C-alpha cells in the first residue's frame, strides 16, 4: 500500500508536535512543512529530525497559490495549523484543490450570514466533493468537544455544559507558550454563551469563578468567560438539547490581561495621539507581543529547570440520569512541560495537549477510520471513532478522566 502524503501549514509549536507524530507513523511517507517564514519551517523541521520532512514557503493569504501547492503535492491531507484568522483562506484552497482538510478552531461565530461559524459557508460544496473537512480538532476545541459528548452520553438529558481551560506557568522570563496575538484578540472579544436554548453575548471578563481543579493541578484557580467555539457549536452538534453552555479560561496572569484589556484599553481600535502620531492601541500591543519560543529553546529551558508549566481542561456536564440530577465531571490528565518535551523534543504541555489530538485525528482520516465526507465536528463522531482517538492520545500520556456525581445517592 502506498504511503500517505501530508501538507502541514504552520511551523510553530503545533507544527513541531504534529510533524513529529506524523513522522513516527509507518504509513505516512512524504511530509511537507510549510510556513510564510521559511526559516522557522527549517528550524522546526531540524528539531523533528526526520528525513521524510520537506520544507516549503507558503503565504496562505494567497488562496490560488496555496491551492496550487496542495494540488502539486498530491497530498492526501492538508493540516491547517496557521493562526485562526487564516482558516477561511486555507479551507477555501483545500476545497479548490480537492484535498481532505483538518483544522483546530473556528472563526466569526454567529457573524456571517446567520451561520454558526464561517467554515459552514461552503458546507454543500464540501459534501459534494467527497472529501472530509474535520474542523475544531485540537484540544479546545477538540478534546473539549469529545469530553462534552462523553459526558452527555452518560445522561438522559443535558442541562448545562461548563468548560474550563487553565494553565500554570513559571519561568525566570516571560515566555508565551501559545500565540499571544490570538489570546489577546479573544480576551477583547465579547464571548458568546448558550443560554435558554439560544446564543447570547456577554461582557469580556464576566462570569468570574474560583474553580477547584482536580489533580494534577490540585488547586483553585480563577477563570473568566472567554470567546471560544464550544459554547456555540456544542449545543448545535452534540445530538441532544442543551440549555446552557459556556467556556471559561484562566492562568496565573489572567488578571494582568484583564488590566491590560479592560482597564488600560490596550486592545481598543480608536487611534490616540502619541507625540503627534495617531496610533491604535490594539496595533501597538499586537506588534510588541513576544512570539512563541522555538522547540530548541523550549527544550533547553526545560532541561535547565528555568521553564515549568502544566495545563488542564475540564468539562462539567449536568443533567438527569434515571430521574436523578447528575453531574459528570471530566478532566484531562496530561504531561507537564518537562514530560511533554521528553515525549516530543521541544514540545510544551500546551502544544502537546493541543496538537497530539490533531495528529491522531489526522492519522484516523488517512487510515479511513473516519469514513465521512463534508464538514465534520468532533462532537458528532461515533463511539468507535472516539475510542480510537482516546487510544491514540493515550500513547502520549493524555487521558480523559471522569467521575459521575449524584447528590443524595
């Protein structure tokens, strides 16, 4: 059987992890790692260190050129790891090139022609193409969607789905482990929640909560409602009615971000006069935010004991089971940064938890284990498909734990 070929668009922290998992798969042959920054692509490819990985430059804002790259390589799958604002362009290119497609998030929830999210704008064309577009296939969204489905399947009906995303990082300097520009934009965007069977906008940094995270976090942490996909997509595609759904995020610096965005208004788009020059605060902040470190730097700092981090996702699904009010608590237990970098050189706890699920989903598509066409979301996957995912991520130390609680039982 001919080995599969893969195009990975985006050579950052996620590209390092996805590329490594792909390179370790015996049934994957040629892998092309492409980025607008060819130097970053070469650096990440060197970190992976596999002969089958090639490097290319790709400007995904040029849809026709990106489609030509996809056609020319005759790729079996395109994995889109570019920042979320480029999802529509890459997905359009994959449709034009007639290639299977996977991405990790959504954009413009409830802001385009009444669609729940932008990837649905070509849903009919994708269904007719005979190809699959698996979207929201990372950790959050992705693993969170799987957790919600796992919890809802244990209940007869679902009242609430409450997702938390939390991380703790310590370092002797400020080192971002995810793309800060995306995070800043999300912090400044009024989140959608699902309430009383419909989407509702709420203020930024609302819904403050001290949540008791289970081990290995094992402590309370502050979280706020945050702009994210799951609050909209889960009630629509879970397969059961959901009255309320929200997503909250927190980390050790969450109140510093609240101060920057809410109090100092550094994500405002109205220009201000700075020494006779009109400057948008948003442009300035996004320009000076530091980039994520290279895999080599993460590995070195982890070895030196200068950088430590641990993240966790939780999903509480509340409803009734056999007439009793029941809450199913689900959470991730995954390696910390040192453990992640040991499993995949240069990986962090966040890039491992985000990107290993994407890589496992990708392998499932390549192996025909997700036998669907059109636009597909993780929460709609069947039991057997979800089991394969859970087995695959367990190989990298990622587990989903659960506990059902029935008050008074």
